[in-house]
């Protein structure tokens, strides 16, 4: 709906364009066209309005607006939507497959396929090209990002022209570093816009211009993406238990061993002899179920002991943070 306001701006006049939605007219106008923004000397612009003819034969109704002693013909612009979508090859990040090398490190290489197409909301000439611009970003705002582009220049804005109904796709290659953060997906964002919003078709402002797509990690578990681990923990030490210590004939005569015979010592306690300066604890952590992510092993000790070193004997698809 177009409403004329010929007395606005000191009788120079203006018109207001209102949109409708779900069989009702929106209260806020979508566009205001004032006489002072066009030809000079117009007065009472908007005193009459006529919108039923297609003067340039582009399939759109044009608008004739009357003023005092003059008339203005306003061409209608086509309204388009820019559709963007991202798919990944493969569809999930398999951290167990390191098929590339970057900077001397084994990494997982992947590609994102960004596809763009334009659809017309109103009539548009079949040869009318739509000039658009877009850029793709990875939402990794951290010092050590998990995913890195092979060609960082493709993060910058790219320009292209499309016909209505035409689609174009671009491959963006990237790699995923070794990481312990497998829970949060990596987020890709595509932002689109018209190269020149004042020329050619207009963009439908009710349509989103930003698309976010999440790339999840493959966890190696069943199809429900839920991992059910089966962790088993065993530990041994080279220290003697009370019973082993007191099994020695010499030690059995001591006060500590007499206390054991009286039931005053726990079987899980170990004996550290005064002449000994080092002890070893052997811990075996085994997973007999599905993959376990974020598993933690906490080792505590009494104040009279001080941590010396750690030796990892077996390391298969595991990461240990110290």
C-alpha cells in the first residue's frame, strides 16, 4: 500500500510504502520517498498516486506520483532472496584419520562446499544478473584454532553474479588439528549481501543474510552418537604391604608388626622403610567399552611424598595432559 503525504516537509510532500503480512498491513512503513530527495521544485508531491501500469514492461507495476504541475514516474525493483548452504566432505570430523600433513604435523583434511543461489520474490527479467558478495568464516576465536583454512584468502569477501534460479558452489579446503575438545562442533558462517544495494534488484529484508552450519566430530560410537565407555582402573606399587613386610622374620618382632597381629593395621596400607628414597606406582587404565572422551585420572599423595616423574608405557588413541 502507498500513502501520499503532500503537506510534509513544508508542503513539498512525500509518500510512504507499507508492506502487508498474513493478510494485514504492517503498522511501520517500509520505505519513505520524499520530494526533497528527488528533483528540486516539487511541491505537494503525493497529492495523487497511480499504480496499475507496467511502463518499462519488466513485469512489475510502476508507480506514478502527482505533484503541483508535475508528475514523477517511479520504477519498481525486483525483490530477490540469496540462499546459502554449506555441506562438508566428509560430513563429520574423524579424528582417528590423519590423512594430511601441515607444518610437520599429521592432521585431518576436509572440505566445505558453499553453494549460493538467487530466487526472485517478484517478477524479474530472465537475463537480469544479480551481483552478490559473500564471505565464509570459521568460528574459532582462540589462540590455537582447531580448524584452519588451506587458503586464508577465501575468508575475504568474494564477488559473483548469478541469474535467478542459478546456483554456484565453491570448495573451501581446511584441516583440523589434534585437539582434546571433541564435544563442541566447529561452526562455519556464510554472510551474503548485494554488491550495490542501490542498483538492480533489491534484497528481501525478511530473509536471513547469515547462515551458520555446525560440523560435528565423529566419536566412533554407535549410530545414536552416544558413547558408553567401560573404564577399568588397576594400580600396584613396589612397596610392601603390612603382611608382606611383617612376613620377614626380622621385621616380625617390631612394634608395627605386633600391632598388625592385634588387628590395628589396614590391609591396603603400604610400608615405606626409612632407608628408601623412591617408590613406584604402576597405574593401568583400560577402556573395555566405546570411546571415552574427557576421561581424567587424578593421582593424590600424602605430604611426605613428592612427585618425581611420569612414564607412559602405552599410548594408543589417547591424549594425556599434565
